[in-house]
C-alpha cells in the first residue's frame, strides 16, 4: 500500500481531487441562480472539463526518464489512472447534484467524464502533462461557440454539450476514451 501513497503524492492526486471537488461544488452552487435550466448542459460540461484538466497535471511524473526505466509495468497503472480521472470527475459532479439542483443526467456525466479523461490522456501522450489542458479547453471553447449541431461533423465537434442518447456524441466520447487511454498507457507522457 505504500507504493500507492507514494504514487498518489508524486502525481499530485490530493491537489487534483481538491480542484475537482471545488469545481463540482462551484457549479452546483452556480446552477440554481445562474439562470440555466435543467436542459442547459454548459455548466456541467465546464465542471467536468475543469476536473479533467486539473487531474491531467498528475499524468506526468517529475522525472520522465525514471518512469520509463522503472521495473514496474506502467501500462496498467497509467490506464487505471486515466479511468480514475473520469470516474472521480463524474462522481464529484454527481455528488454535487445530490446535494443541490439536478443539472445533468447520469448518462451525460458518464459520457463526458470518460471522453474528457481520454482527451487529456491523448493530449498528455502527444504534448506532455504540462500542455494537456490545451486540447479539452480548446474543444470545449469550440463547442460553446459553435452553431447548432445539425450535421454529424458538428455533432462530433460539440459532443460535450449534446444531450445523452445522441449517437455521434456517444461514439465520439467512446473513441476518445479508448484511443486516449491506450495512447497514454502505451506511450506515457511526452517529455
């Protein structure tokens, strides 16, 4: 159990969890007075993106060379780390909903948290942990300002804000989760 404690501390897990919980509570506090109705998914998507980007800082260690030469099998640990990012971000927002106003369905939270976790994992594998926030933040900004999703390419581009049950959004999130997790698990963070 000691290795798990050391791993969590070296990957800044306590700070990441604090930011995830804080963003979920902030969105839970803002939702009732913000004028957003129960069908408005912008605030929950923003909270999930904030949680995933905060946790992406821990996807890279202090010494990439040490991670690559360790006797541990990092592939499984990296994959579990990405899956836990999505699970914790979704669970924090679900808990905030239980305390306050209902903002988003569980299917939406599961889809977006999995897709965003895969997105930060892919960005970490390509650009490193320091720049992993760029891809989910940029994609969310596009989704917020894009026109109505009437075509499949626009549905893929705005998958974070579409209601659950939208086929293109679900498949986009699944593809991002699978590809991002696999890329990060195999390649690790870029130096």
